[in-house]
C-alpha cells in the first residue's frame, strides 16, 4: 500500500502544483499547518504554561500522534484500507513539494541562456535565499539548494513515510516548515537534525549509485558516520562529488553552459530518485515498510 500511495501522491502533486494560479497558491501545502499554529497561539498563547517543550508538543507532535492513532485504529478490512489509502495520499500530497527545481528555475535558466546576469542573480536569490558574491558562487549556491530542496521536499518525505508511515512523513515536514520560519524550539531542532541526519545519508547512497561513485566516496567517506556532520552538509558534499565525470563532460563541450552544474544536479537527482523509488518498491514487495 505504501508504494501505491506514493505513486498516486506523486502524480497528483505534479498536476496540483503545475498550475500557478492564485487560487492554487491559496491552497499551498503549508497553509493548513500555519492556520493550525495560529489557532493554538490564539487559544493558548496567553497561558503561562504554553511555552517550551509543551508548546512544541502541541505544534508538532500532536498532529503526528493523531495520525498514527487513526491509522492504527482503522487498519483492518477492505473499506478501512481504502479510506486509509486516501488519507495517506492526502498527507503525502501536502507533504511533498511545492515544486521541482526544473519548474522553479525556468526563469533563472532562461536568464542565464540570454546572458542576463542581473535577472539570473534575482532569480537565484529568490530560489536560494542567499546573496551570491559572483556568478561562480551563485551557480554553486543554486546547485546546493537544488540538492537540499529535492531531498527535504521529496526524498526524505518518502523515506520517513516508508519507515514510520504517514505520521513520520507529516512529522518531518512539519519540522521543516517550522525550521524554514525559524520557529523550531530546542526539542524540535534536535529531532529535525536527527531525522535529516539519517534520511539524508540514505539518499546520499542513491547519489553514489546514480553518479560517480568513486569520487563521491572519496569526498564523503570520512563524514558518513560522523554525528557532528549534518545531513545537509553530507548530502551536498556527496551529491556534488558524485556529479564528477558528468559535469566534466558538460564543461568539455565547445560552448559549455555557465550553469552546467545546475542542469547536472537536476539530472543526477532524477536518477537518484529513480533508484530510491526502486528500493522503496522492493521493500514494499518484501513487506519491509511500515504501511
């Protein structure tokens, strides 16, 4: 059922977020969560006890626990299975995305192809959230953001869905939303770090298989089991190194693109995604998944 839910969710998510109308923007995947946070802030924000780990309990853990309980109570029978499949798809659709880099970076790639440096810098700044000092740094920042966004918005969601079910996928994504808004508390920060540390390392293995494994291992072997090396740092080092000969081939062309590494990063991520999906499919068939 995990594989079926993932397939349906990915198909829906690609269609759902392909339309950039205002109406669809209002139904953005994180709007419901921040509405949920505002409700508790309005209801309990004035209470002296509503702070610290108790606040984090309500804001992050409570929704995940409720989802876990619901799936445990209604996991028997055909009708219940159909309903649970629908709920799994709904959770995944809201946890994935919002968009793949190939869609988000269309303006950036167009500007780079027309040598419009100013426009490219603006697009890159919007995508990465960083001010790049020069074009080389801009391309590097975009490459690293491509890897991180695909990992945090797709790969890690799928990994935690398989390992811990819908509750795991939802928990990870809620922590990510809070982290992006700088609202994570002490407990949430530690849980988020641990979840990324583990999931990003699993994904790093798929990048090694999809790219230049020798170069990837050479650059990351001393970091892989280091608890002080974050998942994001390990993934960026491994994925960038795994582009290896692929990016060298792009740069050896008669007219190499200044953003060749960005295109290569997207292609490598797609190949890594296929490998991850194949692993999930095998795990599902063998009954090694949570759902």
